[in-house]
C-alpha cells in the first residue's frame, strides 16, 4: 500500500511545488487562439451599435422639442419594462441609454455565459481539460485563464463603448459610466457563469442554468422599474445585478459606486468556483445528475420528439421573446407617430414605401419580429452541428435512424417553431396596437417573412453539408449582415437594390402600394436549393467532430 501511494505523494509534492497556477499564460494564449474570432465579433458588434444608434437618433430627434416629445413617449410602463427607467430621455445621451443600454448589457451577459461555458465546462466534458492537466499545468491555471479572457472581453467592450461615445462628442462622465456599467454587467455574469459551470456536469446544463438566472434577474429589474415612483429607483431593483448596473445612470447622475458591487460579484463568483473546483472530481458537477427513466417514451424515441426535447429551452425562450416584443411594439406604435416627423430623412428611411407613418412603424416592428424568428431558426440548425461536433450524433446513427431523417427532424422543428413565432408575434402586435391594425393583418404581414427565415435556415444547413466547422460562425454572420442592412440600410444611404439583395430586405414592407409576391417566391426557391444541397452533401460525407 505504501509503495502504491508513493507515486501519488510524489505527484502531490510536484504539484505543490509547481503551483496551482503553473501554465496560466500558456492557457491564456491557447484560449485566445481558439476564441479570437468569437471575441473580436462580440466586441466589434456591441461597440459598433453606439455610432449606428446615435447617428440614427440625431436624425430622428434633431431639435430639443423632438427630444422632449420622445421623453413623453418613453415615460410609459412598456418602455420602462423593456429598457429601464427613462431618467434622462430629454437628452441625446439619455435617449441613447434608452435605445441601446439594455440590449448591450444583456448581450454581453449572454456572451460571458456562453464563452465561460465553452472554455470551461464544455472542455471538461469533452476531456480536453483532463488532457491539458496531464502535464505540469496547475489545477486552477486553465480555469483562471478562462475567467481572465472572458472578463477581458467585458473590459475591452466597455472601453470601446466609452471611446465611441466620446467620439460622438457625448459628455465625458456619461461616456465613461456608459462603458463601465455595461462592462460591469458582463463581469458580473462571468462570476455567475463560473459557478453554474461548477454546479452542472454538462455544458448544456451550465448554459441553461446561467441563462435562466439572467432571465430571472432581468424580470426582477423589469418588475422594479414598473413599480418605480417616477425616476426614483424601487428597492426591488437592488436584487438584480442588471439593476445595479442600470442604477449607475450614465448621462444622468453618473453614479460609480454600483460598479463595486458588480466587481465584487465577479470576484466572489470566481473565488467560489475555484474553491469548488479544488474539492470536486474532474468531470463531475456539484448538483447530482437527474436520473432519467429506464426506457424512453414514445415521444423521445421519435427523431422530432428528441429534437423538441433538446431545443425546448431555446424554443420557449424565443417564443416568450416574441410575445413580449409583440405586446411592447403594439403598445408604443401610435405614440411613435407623434415623435417622428414625416419630412425627416430618418423618418423616411424608417417608413420606407408605406403610405403613412403608422404603417411604416408597424412594418419595422413586424420586421423585428421576423428577425427574432430568424435568430431562433439559425440557433436550432446550428444546434444540429453541435450534436455532431460533440460526438452524440454517431450514437444516434448507430441504430436504424438515417442521416436524412435526423437532419429533417431538426429542420422541421426550426421551420415550424419560427412560423409560430411569426404568427404569434405579429398577432399580438396588432391586438395591442389600440386599433392601428388587426391581429390577423399583422400576423399575415409577419408570416410573409417566413421565406426569409427559411433562407436564414438554408445557409447553415448548406454549410452543415459542405463546411460543417464553419456552419455556425458563417450562418450567424450572414444573419447579422442581413439584419443590419435590412434595418439600417436606409440610414447608411445604401441603394434599394442593395437592401433588396438581402433576405429580410427583399420582403416588401407592410401595406406598401407595390407589394409583389415575386421576391417571396425567389427567397423560397433559394432556401429550397440550399436545403437540398445541404441534405445531399450531409448524407454522403463523413461525420466530422469538433
């Protein structure tokens, strides 16, 4: 027994001498090399939204009277629930906060969660962490490198946001607080994500748990802002890290001390995660895995049933997003017509070819619903690639299940789910629009974007066959370009032909005088061609892991 224990004691002394942080900088370089494109895309996309949104609002609200009118529209429960309290809506900086702060903060929270899990629990699940630790690397080196890299993304993103705010000649204090509040949100969710990675034994479970916590904190913040007394913060807001960051109030009071709470949460979360990592077995989570039934139900044994089970959380999440967005859009549609002047260049780009301002605003809101549906569709199809990359597809295909049947199940869930989102989101926009349109009208207008959504599915489906390792990144890139051009192409002075060349830009807007079905038919044909080619190639190529 003493002989058998000798190597273990020697290894323990060796590890103690080398330290738990040995190999930290090598791990940082390794993680950066694997994730540099993801990091650049996240930072660039988040930061570039500042000049895009700010330039658009300068055109939309060129005078103080226009900004004061917008402040009246913003001072409604719907806006408070979605974007936070409109405490400085009469200034350009305050309008920028209303329009983009919540989106950037929540998006950076998602980025922190997904990247921490991708380099942490997912690597441990796949065996990569065990391979790295088999050398002289310290126990905490790789984890700390992961925390540092993802935390660095938050810091860099916040710095870029502040610099771009300063470049737009916004007040210095507000610009610095703007970037710091968004960066603080990202850091706080790094602390939350690393704990979730220690609790769960799978990357899917870690992501689901962290995203659920983010959603809870968002709704706590929304409930607090709905109950706020004017511009005064409700006490419930302090139970949410998103509320802490929002209460820094950039371009308003410019309060710095909540940043300390956000940093404290990040540091405490990382310290607790390292403590747990010291005591648990590699590959295991603190929470016990829920034991499933001895036999799968008939529902799960069907390919579509299994995909629905795997995509249950994204489907519910995006569906809730469509419902909330539909109710919000319908509530503020009429109020927006009192803010935008039809003679304004921004308003003309906003309205497009619609006969009046209200139709143009509803058309943009319907387009946004279609973009949500497209995001779900792309996520669902790229999820199929995840099953292949992580090695779970081979076990499914070992039985009687064919490749085409498996892929078709993923396509069916994506297509039907996105169609339901379009119909539901459009219908609720019409119902809540106070007579501006009927639910059936806007449901039909939203469903007209389904061919564009199918084309968004067709791109990653085609790449799933011909370039599987690039299917997720290129699929999201095509989606992002189409969204930006369709939504902001007019503001960028792009020609109508360029805008119409993108999937979302090709679909005629709501209630335009020259509506034609030809673009919809063309989009459908292209989507079908991409899908057929993707199916054919996938059925004939080798299974390719990550």
